[in-house]
C-alpha cells in the first residue's frame, strides 16, 4: 500500500470539497479517480500532492518516494525549449541526457526539442507536461486529466505509457471524467460524486458485486440512490 485516506475532508467555505473519504492506493496499480464536473477530483489530487491540507482526517503515507505529478494545466516558460525544460528537471532529479532524450522520443518531441515552447500547439505542450511527469523515479505518478488536449493517437500512446509505468512497478493515479476510459485502463477505481466516494475498489470486482456491465451503469445506479 502506498497511501491510505482516513476520514479525509477538505471543506471549502461553500461547504463543497471532499467529505469523509476513505480509500487506499495500492502499489503497482493503475488507479482511476473518476467522476463528473465538480465531483472533487482536483481537490483530492491537491491533497495527495500536498498543495492543500485536509480540514479533517488524514492521508497516511506508507512510502517516502518522490511523487511525480502531471498537472491539468502547466505554463512552461515560453522562452525555453523542450530540451531545456527537461534539462532543468533532469538536473534537479539527477536524470541524464540519455534518459531525457528517450522520454522526448516517447512523447514525440525529440525532433522539435530545440524549438521554444511558445511555438508549441496545445497538444505538444500537453505532451511536454507528460514528459516532465515521466522523468525520474519509479514511485507514484499522479496525473490530473492527462488526456486533455491529446488526439486519439496520443491518447493510445498515453495508455501504453501508463501501462509501461505500472509494468515496471510504478503506481499510476489519474483523474478522468470519462468512465469508459477509466474502465479500459484502470485496475482500481475511486468514483467521486459531489465530494463523496460512491464506490472504490478493483474495477472488475465492483462490476461483479453490483451486477453492472460497465462503470457508467454503476455510476448511474449509485447517483439514483
Ligand atoms: N478553492 C475553492 N474554493 C471553493 N470551492 C472550491 C474550491 N476548489 C474546489 N471547490 C469546489 O469543490 C468542488 C469540487 O471541485 P473540484 O475542482 O475538485 O472538482 P473536479 O472533479 O476536479 O471537477 P472538474 O471535472 O470540473 O474539474 C466543486 O463544487 C468546486 O466548486
């Protein structure tokens, strides 16, 4: 187990946020944080990445490894090139140029690595965001809506990269509002709705337990309660 949430709460002044969440994230799994707009996915990610503190309850960490993070939006300094962005992170994380180039190849930016980020399309910037999250370490990687701005080819590549991360022992947690995408890729799922956990556990087990063919069916069943 990597992290355990016990009665975790983050309540904003408008009484929205995360209410009393209990879940565990297991090592070596792909975990989807799924739910609609305003469900609480980004709030939970801000708690997991320690950008915010809980109002109540706690996150108990069972490992100290560096958490890699792909935010939902990132403003890279536009005067830097892709190579310079990865170079800066590489020197911080002690990752050599060879590995930086491998990552740039994986995300399809190797050929344009000497171009300034200001010349990049939205999709290219998102792939640079993906690249910076892949660099260094093999612990937990947290991705906030990683498919944002990616076309179908790069969504398929992203899926492969996430599976590769899991296969080499890393744990991948990603948020999505697309339940079908979560179902295709994730081993485990945490389904959020209006700040509360509707269901959490192994995807296939949850589907069997609730006699559902798909997560969407499970979600509809739960929000009707
Ligand atoms: N800083 C804040 N102050 C007040 N309310 C907030 C704050 N951040 C989030 N909320 C509220 O908490 C709830 C959960 O928001 P959050 O951004 O975590 O949802 P989300 O699942 O990431 O949604 P989306 O898919 O639309 O990005 C929403 O009702 C939102 O308005």
